[in-house]
C-alpha cells in the first residue's frame, strides 16, 4: 500500500493545473492558469504583504504570484501590484482571486490540464 505522502502528492500535488477565463461580451479576454497553493507559498505571500491582516492585499499578491499563461510563464510581476490596485476593476481581480482560492472545488483537474496543453 502506498504511503500517505505519496497518495497526497499523487492526488493533490502541485503538478495539477487549474484555470479561469475572464469573459467580456461572450469572448474570453484572458485565461489565467495556476498550480495549487502550498503552505510554503502562502507563507511567502504573507511575508511579502508584511504579514498584513488585509485579506485584499493577500489575495492580490496570491494572484500576482500564482497567475500563469498557457505556457506556464508568470502573467504578472511584483511591480504590477500598484497598477492592478489603481487601474483594474476590483470585481475582475476578485473574480480571478476567488477562482484561485476555490480551485479544485468546481472544475476537474483533467479539464484544466487539457485546456493548458491546447
């Protein structure tokens, strides 16, 4: 019988890929991909936000750190934070962040992996 760590890594490991598309007028404007959030990444993001209790700041840094394009490259750099805060509709950013925080609950991993390979 496989060890517990192997079962967890095989079924819930960071090789999984999720995605979410931002749609405007029936067309996908942007599709964001990401791997599951790990405890180490959560701690790193909390350090970057200065251990702020501000959930919005954490969610924004989560999106900046985790958002990838279909080739697996980061969509945002840390320097994009100010522009995202000031120049992008909050509801759109929250839509992406919520999809990331809820990943795995409503979309099968296999679907996301198939989307990323195309």
